[in-house]
C-alpha cells in the first residue's frame, strides 16, 4: 500500500506534533479533536513551530505554508476518517476512553484502515481486541516533543500482521524518525521500562544509602552518561506521566517496578515537576531550568544500584525476546539521550559486581531485585 492520507486523532501535546511531522514528510493530514477550540489552539501551535523553523532558515516560508496547508482540522469523526489509510490515535491515556474511541473508529473507518496507538503504557493487544481488525492495530510510540525527538517505538500486538509492522516502520522512517521495534507487547515497552523504575530506585538510594538528591543526580549525569540527573529528568517528564506509567506497569507486571511511595505522594500533592513549579526540585518559573550538578558531587556517590537496575531491566527485555542489546542501546541513546551505551557502563562497574549488588538487594529487600539470567551469564 502506498500511504498518502493520515488522520491524527487528538490534537494535544503529542497529536499536533505528530500531525506536523507527517505533513512535513508530505502526507495529507486530517487532525481531529472533539472541540473546534482545541483544534484552533493546535493549529496555532503548529503555525508557531513552522514559523520558528522558517526564522531559523531550516525551511522556506513557502515550504512552511504548504506544510500548514496539508493539515486539515476536522471535528466530525466520519469526515475525519473517510479518506484515511492510517489513523494515529493520540487521545488521553485512559483505557476506557481509548476502548470507546476504538469501538467508534472500527465502525466508522473502512476495513483496511490501519489503527496505530501512541499509548505510552497501555497494552496494544487489549486495545486491538476491542476492534474487529486486531491484525491491523499497532503501537507507535513517539516521544515528546515529536518535532524534535528522533525515536519512535513500534509495538506489534499479539495479532498484528508482519505487513502492518513493516508498513508502520516505513512510515516512521518516512517522517525522518528512527523506529525501534519492541517485538513483544510488554509493560513499559523499552524506554519507559528502562527509565521509570530508575526514578523509584533513586528514591530508595536516598533512603537506604543516605545520598543527597544532587549527589545522585551528579553521578547519573557524570558517571552514567545521562544528559541530566534522574530526578531532574523526572521533573522534566512530569510526575503525572511517571505516576501513570508506574501504575500501569506495576498493574501488569510486579517484576518491572518497585514503586517508591514518594512518587504517589508528590503526584497527590500536585508536585508535578517543572510544569507545576515544584517536583523533586523547586523552579522559579516555567522556563526550562537546570539544576547545578558537578563532577565533585558525583565523586561522593557510587551509583551501582542504578546501573544494576537499568541493566537488569535491559537484560529482561533481551531474555524475554522483546529486543536485543543493539536495539536497546539505540532506544536508550535516542529516547533517554544516553551518551554512553548502558552495557559499556555496566562493564566499567563490572558485570560480576552488578550481579552481586542485585543478589545483595534481593536478599535484603525482595525478589524484585534478583538478577536476570542474561546478566548472570555475562559475568
Ligand atoms: N505527553 C507526553 O509526553 C507523551 C509522550 C508519549 C506518548 N504520550 C501518549 O500520547 C497520548 C496523548 O497524550 P497527550 O499528552 O498528547 O494528551 P493531551 O491531553 O495533551 O491530548 C489529548 C487530546 O485528545 C483529545 N481527545 C479526547 N477524546 C478524543 C476523541 N474521541 N477523538 C479525538 N480527540 C480526542 C483531547 O481533547 C486532547 O486534545 C496518550 O496515550 C499518552 O500516553 C504522551
């Protein structure tokens, strides 16, 4: 099938960006939301983003105008899907709402239309089962902001056909992004499975090992090659997103995450991070502010606990055939901004030391920490 027409359902934080990158690649895009006002706001944001690209001379004014003209905002669902070949669903992360949307879509869209969900955490197989075409339903996980982030995770559900997976990967490449295939529909897919549990483990490190937040963050930045500290990254992501991902992942698999009560508490207290002015750190305004971290502070902290946690989850993904080391490193580099491969960091710390650390943690705090067989075999 030669893909030309795409409908994006939901024009919020992610939807308007996905519409923009699709139109930039030459697709005819229909952007659908439930109220005209939401669409007006989304189109304004797209215009602003394109104007910025024009002022930076990344595109010409004419190119900006024709990209904008390729996006048609529509409220009526039947009209929005009538010519669609691929529908990218970007509605809020609420399973009941998604199920309602898919049931409606299944009736409205033609039988050959592909449904791709941008969900961060919900099971693709369960979403697909609410339609009569589970072989044509797939996960397509863009990162925020879609205009800038290169990674897109592609997640086939249990019944997704290989042709649809290949076509989705081609679409991702066509919008100049890098697809990383998460071969199984596992909780958290790849990047969230690596990242979200680390935030909780960093909280446990403060409790158990007495390190300060800035010492841990400095070690994460200067010793593990993250672009910023883990608490900083949590504040940047938002505690609402982290809380939701935590709940969904833990609901499906107790082995993926050991929730620390701080996240739930911060979420309930509306300490959402950068966006609310306070998260782990305080921020003076809503502009992106960096925390002061240093190599000196990094020297005070041994982050082996965090290296052990991220590698154990990475190893789980390989052992359970959701990915392989090369693809995982690609996802971590593009999705988390890691400057150094995870397994290289692991070798610097010593895989044997990491396995020992995990066994020590498991003996003291429970089986959640027990090392994956892959790590044991790599010692
Ligand atoms: N925000 C992020 O950082 C991020 C990153 C990756 C993935 N995601 C995922 O993307 C999805 C959307 O997240 P978001 O942050 O863009 O949410 P958002 O709340 O900013 O936008 C969702 C939009 O969907 C609209 N909507 C609701 N019902 C609809 C319907 N029936 N048809 C069409 N539109 C409808 C809402 O009016 C809203 O404009 C979620 O599944 C989320 O997990 C979000």
